[in-house]
């Protein structure tokens, strides 16, 4: 058997960095994913059961159109059914969907502020998903509700909708040693 080094237990021992995690889920996205699956199934059904008497080109266009639109809807919505946010002493990491893609990692050294927003809506950002608007910055919006906003050193912002965003903002402010929201001026 190998000897595994033990972690020191004295007062000067390093403790593992604290971590905050948050999630948000949008069950309505499953309806859109089902519509995408149905559209894909329609394209396959057209290809298999058609008698091809109306011509090859119109049928191919229908099949390819249905399958392509269905796959785009299916995978585009499944990527944003949920979001997982993890903040440790070094970075904030956002993972979307069940595969964790798309993913965004922002080093806390690039963050100059964090704010709680009680209501973020897809309408503000032009829909669900990974969004960019020149006047607002970048966002990951999977549902309407509370979110956290990071103000970055280059003047940009990053918003993510996540449950218990207020606790996430407090954690980020502690990591950055920023004053609490009530003590900050103009926040």
C-alpha cells in the first residue's frame, strides 16, 4: 500500500477555497425541443414514405428543410434548457445545457463589480440563449427571473440568469473584497 500524504491539521494549514454554485432551469424549452424532434421526424417520414412522383427536387427540399430546421430547433433549445454557474476564488464559470456547452469562464481578476438584478427577461436580450447586445453586453438567459451582472475591467458586462443570484453576488464581492451592495455608492 502506498502512503498518502496527510493534509496538515494545524492552524496555519491552507483550507480549500470556498465555492458558490447556482443553477437555473427552463422547462418551457422542452416544448421547443419536442417541436424540433417532431419536425425532424416529419422530414424522415417524408423521405421514407413518399412515392417520389412529384419530383425529386421538391421532395429533397422538403426533407432537407424539415430535418435541418428540426435539428437546429432540437439542439439549439437543448443547449439552453439549464445553466450551471460555479464561482471559486479564481473565476466564474458558466456551463449551458446537459453537455456544458457553450461554456464561458471569466477570471475574477477581470471583474471590477458584481450586481444583483431582480428581474431579467428574454425580451430584454432578444430571446433565450447566449446573447450579445452592443448597448448591454453579453448574457446567458435561460429563463426570466433574477440574475447576476458582472462588470468587467474593459467596460463590458456579463449577465446570467441563475437561482439565488443575490448570494452569488455576495460571494463574488467577498472574493473581490468589494463593499456590500448597501455600502457601495451608485450600485
